[in-house]
C-alpha cells in the first residue's frame, strides 16, 4: 500500500479568508448605489407686503444688489426675475424703482414719462385716453400673471406710508 505524499488541498484557512475577502469587495463594488437624496430647491426669502412712497420705492432699481420693483396703478411688482429688461442696462431701466404707469400706457420708455417730484402727488392718469388705458390694463395683466405683487404705492405723507 502506497500513501500519496504531497497531496494538498486548496481549502486551507488562508485561502478561505482570501476568498471571503474577495466576495465582500466584489459585493461592495457591484451593489446598486443608493439613490441620491432628493434635494429640494432653496425657497426664496419670504416677501412681506409693504406700503411704498415714491422715495422709498426708488432704491429698488436693481443697483447695489437690490431687487427690481416697479409700480403700475398703485401696485408694486417685484420684476427681479426680468432684471435683464427692467434692471440696469435693460430697455425699461427707467421704470425700475418708479411708477411706470404713464410710460407703459403711452408706450414710451423715456425718462420724461416719469413723475419728477417724488414728494408730490401720484399721477392719477386722468388725461389718458381709452386706448392708452387699455394698453395699461394689458401691461398690468401681464405683470400680474408673471410677477409677485410686493406692495402698494401711496404718496408721501399718506397715513399708510411706512417710515424707514
């Protein structure tokens, strides 16, 4: 009877440890990745409805990192999303921080459509014709659909005017 000398098995303890380690690494590399946590967009800061006078509205013209506001028939709109049009360098930049009612109604974007005296009465638009008022209503609808109303415009000295 002869005994086989030198017969070895591959199932040694070190080989079992190495094979287990290989399976763990293979699992970690091939396992499905966890879906990225859904990140919600950051909410914009809350907007507080405010009463403006022409002088307190004027700083909201898009300069110095300020938002861009303009007023139409006593309502103040935040047109900051349209900064390219209403902010500095835009075609309607004259209206930023001002009452744009007369200019929009008349289809003129010139500075002479703006009220010169910021401390005086608001423009009542009484001398505008039917076509001009219709044009103004169209602009007002467009602003209402597209932008947030952030306040109202009252003359200086009005009881609702907030002191700053």
